[in-house]
C-alpha cells in the first residue's frame, strides 16, 4: 500500500488529449491546490470522445494522510478523509 502518500486525480475529456495535474501547491496546513492542464499540449488533433483519465501524484512534504485533506481543483473543492491507521 502507499500509506496515503499518493492521490489519484480523475479528469474527463478527450482520450487523446487528456487533462490532468500539472502541479500541486500547499496553500494551508492540510490544504492543497492542484493546477490542471493539458498533459500533452503539443498534440494538434484531439478525438471528440469523452473518457476518464487517472493520474497518480505524490502528496507534497508536510501533508499527512492521518488528517483530513482539502484539495482544490479550479472552482471545485474536495475534502478527503484521513487514512485509518
């Protein structure tokens, strides 16, 4: 297991030009902001389908999985429960 040090971020869009996390910034004690964008910006033609894309990211230093975490992704905010130990 990863002991809660990794986070799976799911985005939806074109399967050939997915968006995903480009960076994570700690903005408070147990609060992070995830910057989303095109994972492959050099692709000129994108398929017109809709699919999910999962990107696994490592949590920044100082963030502990033993306390609830607030993650902001653009205009969305998600509270992630603490990992049971």
